[in-house]
C-alpha cells in the first residue's frame, strides 16, 4: 500500500515509517524542513514538502495515496487554540480528499478524559466535539466521514509512548526534576497513566491501517495503569534526586505545561484492540525504560 504520513519525522511517525517500510509498504512523508526531508529520503521514503496548514498540499498527499496516517501535531502548548485549529483543519482536509474511496485514514488521538474513575476502553466514545474542544475535536470530526466512504480509524496513544529518544511527556517531567532538584508527583500521586513502547505503537498503527474496520478506536496501550508516584520515584532513582509531592495548585508552576496533565487520570485498557488485530506488545515497560536511562544522560547527584 502507498501511504501518506504526516508527522513522518516525529517520534511515533519515524518509528511507524520504519515499520511500514519493513512490512513492504511505500511511504510519502510530509516534511516541513530540509532536515526532516533528508531523514525520510535516507530511509527510502518519498517526500512531500509542506506545512500542516498548507491544506492544498495535505489534500494532494492524501488523494495520491492508498492510505493516510495523520501523526503531525504542532504541540504548541502555549497556543493551544492554534494547535487545535491546525489539527482539526488537517483532519478535515485529509478526510475530504478520501471521500468515497473507502481508503484507510488513521488519525492520532489520546486517552485523556474518556472515562471517570476507571481505565478507559475502546467502547468509550470521545467526548470532545467541536473546534474548541481537546485536540480540536479531531477524533469525532474524522469519524464524521465514515458515512461518506472514508475508513477512519482513531489510534489513541497512551500518554507516554516511550523509548530511547522520546522527547515527550516523561522527558519533560524528567527535565523538570533536574531543574528543580526534586522529582515531583502531583498530590498523592495515585492517579495513573497508561504506557506503550514506541515500537509497539508503530506496529499497531500499521496493523490498524491494514486491517481495522471503519470507525475503530484502537488503544495503543501496553500497560494499563502506572501510578504517577511510581513514575516520579523511577525518575528520582535515575537522577539521584529526592521524590516529593507537589500541591496540585502549584503543579503548573513546578512542572510547566505538563503540570496540567501529570495529575490527571489517564489509565486505559487495550483488550478490544488486541482481540481485533491480534496485536501483542513486546517492548519494555515504562519503568524499565526509565531505569535503563532512556530519559537522562547524567545524574545530578
Ligand atoms: N508521544 C505520545 O506519547 C503521544 C501520546 C498521545 C497522543 N500523541 C499524538 O500522536 C501524534 C504523534 O505524536 P509524536 O509524539 O510522534 O509527536 P512529535 O514527535 O512531536 O512529532 C510531531 C510531528 O509533527 C510534525 N509537525 C509539527 N508541526 C508541524 C507543522 N507546522 N507542519 C508540518 N509538520 C509539523 C513534526 O515535524 P518536524 O520533524 O519537522 O518537527 C513531527 O514530524 C500527535 O498527534 C500526538 O499529539 C502522542
């Protein structure tokens, strides 16, 4: 299958491109810089130069492919409205280009806010609707096109899709620990996060593209619920720093933007995904990756 991938140079995207190419697919990756374009070409992928907001380019990439993976995101946490608007705009542009084709369209999503008081599962609908909601309501916007002949599939990633080279949430939390001289958790640290190794997430995205029916919600979740206090303890151990509770009211001041999320419950299961696609995660667990030093080059004490 010829696959158009946005975010092909990103953390999940680059591993997914590797997985797609190894499985015999061909890839065109969206690249906004010379460095991203060169990295893709070195792997044997074709490049479409453009920005996430160049909607004509995005439409062209989608129209010329047999399947689309949308993994780009601006992640500009200081300007969430613009990030969400770009996310929604790109999802609409891709879906419009695929109308009537029955081609697969896998879009990135998350597990935050799907359930209260229990781990979320694939049957939980995404409550975020409309441009002003989380991620611009992009999961539901993508599903709007299922009735118009688009095989839309949501890949809901664990809040930590981890591994060596990850620059996501755990890296930001580890950097905050290094800067503050303590490894913090929010409140009691009893809220939990789901986790998945990036190579397992990449394989799931590829299996979803190949096999998942329209309207599927896939959970890229290997570990259901890791208490955030255990994450802070592993980071403290790795950096040789004391571990301490941070008052929820001080979380953003202490951690930066990630303080909005570190105290949130983001546990999730993946039983339905495993049954649907025969996907079984095989990569190391999050605490194992932290202990192996995936998030820090130097101990500070
Ligand atoms: N990682 C996680 O744990 C996690 C958890 C839940 C959901 N997700 C979602 O999964 C998706 C992939 O995440 P990720 O961790 O792989 O993200 P990432 O490493 O930050 O990669 C983002 C990708 O988007 C591209 N990009 C950013 N701004 C762009 C723009 N203006 N125009 C074109 N391309 C642009 C980047 O290109 P450059 O290489 O040129 O910068 C990069 O390829 C995102 O939607 C993310 O929100 C991730």
